[in-house]
């Protein structure tokens, strides 16, 4: 026998629902909401020794940035980012110094997060996401959420229609904040703060530093420039008329085989910085010039004197250099250089050009003996001229042979030869960026150099002969 639902049955159900204590009509289900959140944190004050150490590391990092600001301007790429991080370091230093003055060993901090800033957080998984106890299948995630990447690392982020807009990730090395791709790989702009104190800010691709960025650290000098697959390449300069350019010459600008050439001094102007350094058709004045004077104890540049006088006549800042030999003593070479080179009070500091082969270095006993000879030459020339010489080497020489010569690197300015697109990754006075430059008034290729700084630093260098 079939039973049919009548209107009376429906009325009875509604009536019972209205009078029962558990009825949702009397006790409607509350929506899931959260109140304000109060965070209470207990902090333990580090020891005085730890604070002094942290303060010194922060000061070292700030000083490294001061060097950067001395040789860059606001027009250089990344300048504003570095200035912002510099302000962060200054704030950290003040905090540490204030903490050092306190006597308490522990203290509490309170932070309130208003309810409206605490939306429910979704847990994103394959095929959808969980939120408020419900699983949403193939629905685009909107708002805050957490997820797990392929390596099992937890990623917190903000999603917009299933696209992660900004993310936070903590792992064994440090904390990342910035952009990620759909697979939760670090890609785009982001900041990584390592637990060892390193700070990187810039572009990423597939969890590797890629493109422009900078890394600041209390353990090494500031690295600003381009990165590729996580490796630092160097800084690309903007070649503008604000920079100061110079050249260095020898007898090779006058002799090519049996042919002889003169220099048209009144026409001198740099037309090309070399194939790796496009200038967009700009040309530049020759602001300084180094001329080879001597080599070893037997070779003189027969054109030195006339080139020296002509350059000064054109108002070009001039300096002399000596090509170093390992076949004779540094004392004899210093005497020979000082005998034949012209070094006036207003001239740029003399330069020691060091370009030995690996076999030659091994032949005299290695790096320590080579550094000893360099010191002897530099000290003699400085004592007799009153000018602190400049050391000319290539970047790989610095890395491979000067690891135990920190005194030389600290005391003397360095002139680096690096024929590539990137500025040398060391502190320097000049960068020889190309051997294939073109200069109006000179036949053939010419070595092109750029001063490490702008007009203000260049004027100081002209007066003091030392680039701080």
C-alpha cells in the first residue's frame, strides 16, 4: 500500500521544527568568523658579545654600501633598491645599539591583528583546495592560502583566480618573499634573506638568481649586476657622458710593422669603447691618459717624452707606467723607471703593470715571492715620488694570486683589465674595459679605460692621487 504525503504532514514537520530546541529556525547556525588575534612573543636578549659582533657585522655591511654610493649615481640600475636596503641596515643598527643599552635579559612584545585582516586561509592541493572544512573542486583560489611545493616546502601566499601573486617560503637556508610561478618555483622579483646574513634582492627564474639583482653581505663585498643560473656575472655600466674615460698608449700607437704614425692631438676623441660596449653613437673626450715609460731594466718607450708633453698641452691628465719583469730585481726596475719617466707633482700616480705567466710565477717560487717584489717596487716609487702607485692587473690575477696580499689591496688603488661586458668584481680606480677601442686622431685599436666614479670622485682623485 503506497503512502502519499499530504499538506497536513508538511505542516506537522514545519511545526515540530519550529518548537524543537535544536531547530535551526530557533538556533540558526553561526557563520564561521574570527575575532582579533593577539600575538605575544617572548624575546631573549643576546649576550653583550653577541650584540657587539652583530653590530660590527652590520657596520661592515653599511660601510660596503658607502663605497657603492661613492662610485655610483641615482641613474645607475638598482641604486634605489640598494638605498632602501641601506636604510633598513641603518634601522637595524639603531635597534641593536639600543638593545645593547638595556639590562633586561628577556622581554615581551604584543601585536594585534584585527579580525578583518584575518581571512580564512585555504589549503591548496591537487584538484582544488580546502577552506572552512569544505573541499572546493576545481574552483580558482582567491585570497590567502598555503601549499606545498615539489620539494615538500611549505609556501604561504596570496592567490588571485588560482594565480599566486606574492609568496613567502622558509627553508633551511633562509626566507624568501616575492613572486613565484604556477609550479611554486621562485620566479620574478623577490627578496631572499639568508640565515648567514646574506641579503639578495632582484630577479629569479626556476629558483635561481637570473637577471639583475644585488647581494649584500657582512662576509663579502656588495655584488650588484647581472646573474645567470645563480652565478654572479658582474655589473653592466651605462656609458653616458657623465662618466670619465681615458686611454693608455705605448709605442704601438706609433709603429705597426714598418709603418710609422703620428697622433693628431687636437682631434683626440673616443669614438668607440670596443665591441662589447655599445654607446648608441655617442663619443667621449679623453679625460686622462697613461703612457708606457719603461719595461724591465732595458726597454724605454722612445715616444714617451713627446706624447707626455703633447697630452699635457691638450689639458689631459697624464700618468706613466712601468711594465714589470720577473727576470730582474724590483729595486733595479724602480730605479730604471724613475730615471726615464716624467712624474710631475700634478701628474696622476705612477702605475706598475704586472702581467706574468703562470710559468713565470712558478719559476720565482710562487705568489708570496711575487707579492714581495711588487711591494718593494711600490714602496720605492712611493717614497721617491710622494705618490702612492697604482697596481695594474687583470681580475683573474686578483682572484688566483692575491689571496694572501690583503695589505696590497687595502693600501694601493687597483687598475683592472677585464675585456668583457661586465665591470670587475673588485674595488678599483680604473677599469680597462677594452683593447679594441677607437680614438679619433690615433691609428688602430686603443685601450679604453673608465674611471670608477663620477665627476665629484674624479676631482678628488685629481687633487689627492688616491681613490678612496
